[in-house]
């Protein structure tokens, strides 16, 4: 063992003063005192511990020179004895004369440490230092000798035990191990031969002595340890004797207590226990009698169930079966005579499930297949409620699937019945030879439209009937859900009240002295305590069962009154059922009913499925109508309808869809989508017809002013009044009125061609389509924009591009033609904002971006008008250039050239004055006058005539005066500013 293990306990204690470990070779007198301090002198650093000292390592750095190898320091250098005197300029010659006299300033980053900084620490540790010094003195005077003695004894014992081999000290030492045995008894030292020589005997004797010595050492060590702990051994022995004395007294007390308890049992307990046994026997007899009565009631279950099923009282039969099964499981469990009744009741319950499903299917068929002429919307409401409640109770939550399948079948038959009825009234169609779909295609549009209206009417009645039936189903489901929630709340409140009452009873029992303690006092063997507790529980259970039985009986009667028929047989069966179930304990009937009924989540799902089934009915009805619509549209007959016919169809479909949406509470899109598809095709054909008609009109237009019939004037007046629609009938007397030369719009007169009048009627037809079919607004808008663009581009090609010369055969494009086109374009530009506002009122805000087409069209029309004005100016400019190129300043005045110019301008004015408004005419002639001045200025410059007051200047002024008088004499040009001084070059 190491020296650390043999050290004294005093040196190992963490609470005692510090001592350095004593070296083994040192004697007792060299042992350091307990109050000696540890050695804190730094050791010489090595290569592995550079953190202890920053100096070089002797081992690592012995062959490398460092500053620490230097043998001369700064004082030695300053005091060199070889120098005659000390150099005074050792520092000053480099760092200045004031270097040696400058004081070193204290650092601003280091605080000035004084003794006051340690005053608080010294005050805190002063008391502990005094205690420490006092403890050192006590330890030194009292324990030095004993410590040395204990240390010597431990060292001696350790030295003796170290002589014993370590193998004997191992915990796993066992001689039956061959390796251990050979290590302890080394037989290899003995001769292998059987004979014993003197050497072997000596070796064995030596081994025996060695082992004996080891044994003596161990025994001495054990004896020493026992002697050290002798006081503890004696104390344990004395404690054992005292414990035995106490146990002896306790045994005597227990014997006395048993004797007293036996006397109490003999004198006070046997009589009361006998009375308690008799009371239990009586209670058992009463319970047996009740069980026999209960068995008699259960025996009547099957006949009663059959009687209820004969009157379709499914709910009452299910309630009776559930109550009987509950009684069999709780009250009559293990009765041999009823061992097969449970399986028979389960079989009857499965039979009732099948009967209810079949009865519900029959009810649905009879409800949906009955004629639509009947006034009653709900067929046998009580029967439906009873069936739904029974199906919910049996968790047959898929009964709505039966209704859905039958609903789809009846929806198909509705269309077929309507078609057969309509075809039977049409003699031209032979229903026996023509297929069903061909029959609808062979009808005329009025006949087919009447058929469609009849189908719509039947489907509305069909949906009303389905809504009423599903409403009853949903009301039953919600009623059951509400009842379940109310019963759950009632159970929670009753449980809370019961717990409060039980707490009050416990307090009363504690105040009265404790009944359970009194009951436990009656016997000490525990023979009848469990029976007595069972008796109390049975009495409480009987009271609770009576209360629950009354509540369940009331609930059963209420359910029976809701679902019972008015027949005498049903009343008698219900009375028999009540008499039968009244004799059954219904303590668990309420809980069983709650467990049998679906959960709130399932009931909510059934209610939602009923609502979804109504949505499905709406979708199925519209899908069947879509098929009727597509069957008619297969040969393209719907695309060939007139505008009024398609509007009638659209209004009928929209009315039917609105009615179905209002009935079902959800917007369906199937029929609307089919109508939209047909509307797109109708719009395509509608637009193509008018586009072709406009192209044909433009190709045959001779661009002459047309008379305006009174009918078109009335159309324009209605637009001005805000009625952007076509009149339903012609105004009376419009045929008697004579047509006018101009079209009056907002007080202005517009000279127009016949094509523009028809174009106005066309875009009113587009607006009328939007009014009648709002779903095609965006499509109609793009088509109308395309039509207006067509008129603009085609009129530009025919007039400005001179295409009318080849298409119509005009000899030339006159200024009157150009002015007439410009005025027609201005009329359409006037109507474009009105059309835009009409469409904007029928678009959704997110669709306003499509209105940008009208802005583009207005810009194109204005550009076209500007190009026509520029063309008129260009015509006059070419005439001026040609005429003035021959102009000469000579008599007579006015010159022939100026006379021709004035004549051409008069013709120009005569051609456009009646067509264009006064402002536009003045603006146009202002530009023409500017062109004339520019050409005249060029010619005068070419002739060298200047504004010098000479004869030529006078002649020119005479021509200019003639020109001014001629222009200002034209109508509406009297106030035109000619500014003829601009014909002269400005003097520099």
C-alpha cells in the first residue's frame, strides 16, 4: 500500500489545518508541524511548462543564445572601470540635454493603490485570522504526541501487511481456481517423482512456515483493528440486550390485548352480527324476487318486438332491444335460461336495420316519383322522421346515399317525361321511328323553347320537393344533436351536484360519529363487512335506478308519440311496450342511448351532407338541362337563332338558374357555362354577320351625302336621352315624315353617308345584346371595337387611299368626299364616349382595363380626321404652287393668276361649307391662307419684288387686296385674319 493510504486521519481531513505529506525516510522529529505553510516558491521551468516563467528553458534553449546570455547590464556599462571618467552625454547627446532631469509622469491608466484599498478586506478577515491562530496553538499543544504515535502504529501495520502477497488480498481469491492454486502452492519447486527427498521436505516445511507467518500477520492486524474498535463492539452488545427487553414487554402487551379483544367479541359482537346476517338474508330474498320479476319481463321482449315491427314502430323496437340487452349484460348476466337471448336480439336488430333501409328506399322512391301536380311537398312526415331517427340510432349514416341515387334517377326521368309529353303533341314527329335525341332537333325553336320551359318548371318543383324533404331530415339530425348536447350538460351538472352532496354527507357523517367506524367495530374477522357495504350500495342503486327509470320512461313515451301512427293497433302495441319496459331497470339506458347515438361530429357531418345533397340536386338538375341544351346545339341550330330568339333563351335560362340558386342557397355554374359557350358562338356569328354587312356597305358606298330617315333621327334622339337601346316597335308617324338632309345631334348638324346610319344601328344592336345578355359584355365589347376599327381602316383605304376609284368606280376623290368622310368620323367620335359609359356600367371594376379599346379607337379616328384635313390643305397647296408659278407683276390688275386662285378657293368653300361646321371651316381656310402666303412669298422672292413702295410693290398690293376681298366675301370667313404682310421678306 502507498504511503498516502497509511497517513493519519488528521492529515486527510479537509476541516483540519494543512500539512505537507511526510517523507517515508524522515523520522518523527523531522515531521513538519501542522501549521506550516505550503511551498509556494516557483520551480525551475521546463520545456513543457512555459506558462510558469517567461525565461528560457535550460533544457530546451541551452544551445541558442538569448538576451539572458548577456553578461553585461546597463549599470555595468555606465560604471565601466576602464574609462577615466563617466561620459556625461551618454543619453543627452541623442535625446537632448533635458533627458536626465525629466521626471517620469505617472500613468493615467493605472490607479494609485494605497493601504486604504485593502482596509475592507482586512476588516473582513481579521476575525477569521484570530480564530485560525487560536486553532493552530491548540493543535500544536494537544495532538502532536498522539498524532505521532498513531502515525507510527499505522506505518508499522502497513509494513507488516505489505509482506503478505497481494493475491491473498484480491476479492476474487479462490483456491478452486487452478491458476490461483498454483500461484499459492508452487508445485513446480517439488520433484515430479513419487519419492520424497530431503529437498522437497525442506521446501514444503519452508512453504508451511511462510504461510503460517502470513496467517499470524493477518490475525495480529485483525486483533489490532478489533482492539481499536472495542468500544463500538461493547456498545452494540449493550444495545442488543436493551432491544430484547423491549420486545419482551411488547409481547406481553399484545397478549393482554388479544385476551381483551376475545372477551369483547364474546360479549358484544356475536349478537349484533347475527342480526346483521338475518338482515342480509332478507335483502337477498328481496333481490331474488326482483330478479325473477325482471326475468319475466325480459321473457316478454321478443313478442313485444315482433308486435312493434308489425306496426313499423322501429324506434320503439330498437329502444326495447337496447334496454333488454343492457339488462342482460348488467342484471341478468350468467343466467342459463337467457344464454341465447343476446344473440337473438342482435339478429333481430340486424333485421330491423335491413327493414329500415328498405323502408327508407321505398319512401324515397314514392316521394320523388309521385306526380308534380300534387300540392303536398312532404310525403308522410311522421314516417320520415321515425325512419331518420331509427337510422341515426343504428348509425346507418349512409342513408343519404340512397336518396342521392334515387334523386339522379328521377332527374333523368323528368327530362324524358317532358320530351315524351311534348312530342306527343307534335304530329310531324314520329316518336316510334325517331330516336330520343333526334326528336328534340326536329322541333322548331318555339316548340323546343316551350319544351325547355316545361323542363325548367318541372325541375323547380323537383328541387322544392327535395328541399322540403331534406329540411325535415336535417331538422331531425339537428334535434338529436341538440338533445345530445343538452343531456351531456345535464349529466355534468348532476355529477357536480352529486359530488357536492357527497361532500356534505361526508361532513355530516364525520359530525355524527362515523358510520364506517361503527360498522368496522362489529367484527374482527371481516366475515360480513363486504356484505354490509354491498347492501348499502344496492340500496343507493335502487333509488338511482328508480329515478333514471322514470326519466327514461318519459323519453321513450315522447319518442313514441313523435313516431307513432294513428292506428289502434299501434297504440296498443306502444302500451304493451310501456308495460314491458316499465318492469325493466333502466339505470344504464341513458348511457346506452348516448353511446348508441352518433357523436356530435358525425351528426354534424350528416347535417352538412344533407345540405350538400341539396347543392348536388341543383347541380344534377342543371346538368340535365345542359344536356338538353347541348343536344339542340349539336347541329348548330342555336347559333343560327335571331337576336330576339337568343335573348329569349338567355333570359329563360338566367331566370331558371336564379331560381335554383335562390332555392339551394348556392351559385351553380354548369348551366351558366353552357349558356356562355353558346353565347360566345352566337356573338361570333352575330359579329361576323354585321362585319360582312359593313364591309359590303363600304364596298358599295359612293361617299355622297345621304338623306336621314326619321327612324334614324329618332334613334339618335333616344341616345341623347340616355336610352341606348333599339326601339321595340316603330314610332307612329315616322313613315309619314320626310327624311332630312342632316342628322341633328346635340344641336349640331352632321352630313352623313348611308353606311354610317346603318353603323349607328349596328352598334345599338351590340348595346342591346349587352342589355339582354350581361354575361357576354366583354366579348361584345371587343367585337364592337373590331367593327369600329373596320369602318375606320376601310374608309381610309377607300377615300384617302383612293380605293373607291377601283371598287365603286368613282372618277375622282373630291374635296366634298373628303369633307363628308371627316364629318362621319366626327359623328362616330361623338358617340364613342356614350358607348363607353354604357359598357362601363355593366362591367366589374376588375374588367375596366378592357375599356382601353375605346381610347385607342378615338385616337385612330382623330388621326384619320387630321389626315383628311391635311389632305384638303395639300390639295390647295399643290394648286397654289402650280398657279403662282406663272404669276407676273404686270398690268392689268387683278391678274389672271389671282383671279383663278380666288375662283378655286370659292369652289373649295362651296364644297365643304355645308358639310363642315363653321369653326372647322375657318381653321381649314386659315391653314389654306397660310399655304397661299408661303407660295406667293416664294414667287415674289423669285421675281425680286420687294417692299420698297415702287410700282411693282403697288401692283402686288392690288392683287393682294383683290384676294383678301374675295376670301373675306365667303360665308363664315368674314372675321378671318389673313395677315397678308407676311408675304414680304423682312428687312435685316
